[in-house]
């Protein structure tokens, strides 16, 4: 339980703040606590696959960067992505100032939620394209030697020798969305521009570690590790942001109170980070070798759900169940593999 100690402390603090806010605002202490706890559970269930993928990156980082991910990273996750970023989106959509939008979020939560929901198409396109490329980067990794789906997965991995199959497929998918989505022209343009932004951000973040490694060639290895750690930290924060987009918008189906939303999602984000560190320290991904595969397939499913959600209403519970089911199947496969033969280290 050592890895989750900080998460429990944050949970108690957030629940105390939620109770005070509910009493002060007229919602009631019990209602505030119930909603906050429900949002925390929802965030964990939707982001379990995020924790597994994060662990795959974090395990190659130093203990220092792991601590930074758990401390500074949680501040970015809670205040940056769950509070500040939605305000930025509404401000950009309405042309209002940040302070005006902040006041709207507290005094007129229905209006604030309406503006945020109106920006859903662009948000989903941005996050969906980024996550789709995360999935493709795993699927078309030519250096991978462990395959969950056998020959099918092995053949797909060999396509990675073409260098850009994932980016090509993602851009074709985005073009298809732009041409065929039954949306007003202005919304389709928003989807296209936001989707291209997601592609550009993925290419930028995923290339930073290569850039740092080449720049630091011939210098101290520890310096290179520090810079690679910084690149990995940026990648993890961007991945978390992409996971959080739909969660923030979906939270308004539970409550319109932005303070309760921030506290509830903050609890969930903290537990996801603690789970990530726990998986790394226990060596879970090395012991259950298909777990990372299941998490990446869950990310691919989430990307498709986010993109489909531009025109369809897909309940958050369905999204969570798909991710949990894929990871559970991967875990079962890992246990069977462990019983049948000695575990071979996964080569990335």
C-alpha cells in the first residue's frame, strides 16, 4: 500500500474540500461526497489502460523522474487538464476572457457546460488522433518481438519498416472524417484542424527522445538520461491529457459543479498515477507480458470511440468496460503464457 499512500491522503483532502463546498453551496455534504467519489471511480475505470501504458514508459525513467511524474505531474493533471484547460477551451470558443469564463464556471455552470460541450467535436478529434497514433506506434513497431495475436500482429509489426504506416493511416482516417461526417462545414473544419493538431503534437513529442539522444551523443550518459526523462515526462503528460478530454466533458453528465468535477477527477488522476508507479516498482509488465498489449488495444478502442463520439453518443460506462475487458483478456493470456513457458523479456 506504500505506493498508494499519497493517493489516499489526496482523497481524504479532496473529500473534505468537497464536503465543505457542498455545505457552503447548498448542495449538501452527502451529495457532494457521493458525486466526488463517483467521479473518482469513473476516472480510474476509464484510465486504467492509461496507467499500464504510462508504466511501459516510466519503467525506463530514473527514480527522480518517477517522483516528478507523481508530484508535479499530478498538479498538471488536476489543475491543468481538469480545471485550467477546459476554461481555455471555453474562452477560445466564446471570445471571453479567462476571468469571465472562470466566473461563468462558478456562477453559471449550465452555460459553461453548454459551451464546453459545443467544443466537443474539436476536442474529440484532437485527443482521438493523438491516441490513435499511440496505438499505431505500438502496432507497427518493427522491433517488437512479443506478439499477443500471433502471426497477425507479427505481420502488422513488420509494416513498421515502411517508417510511416501509422501516420499515413491516421491522416487517411482524418480525411475521411472531414469528407463524410454529417456535420456543418464549420464543424468539419474544426475537426480537421484539431485532428491535424493532434497528429502534429504526437510527432513532436514522440521525436523528442530521439532528438535529445542524438544531440547528447558522446556526452555523459547521465545527462542524456535526464533529457530523455524530460522527453518521457512530456509524452506521459500529453498522453494523460488526451485521456482526460472525454472524462472532463463526460463528468458534466454527473454534475455541473466544476469544483466537484475537479476534486473527483483529481482523486481518480492521483490513483492512476499511483497505479502506474506501482506497476513499475513491482515489475508487473515484465511478469505479465501481454498486459501492455491489452492496454494499447484499449487505447486504440478509445481513440475510435472518441472519433465516433463526434456524431454519436457513446456512454462513458461502455468506454470503461471495453478498456477493462481488453486488459482482463491480456492478463488471462499472460497468466497462461507464464504457466506454459519461461517469460522472455519484451524487446521494445
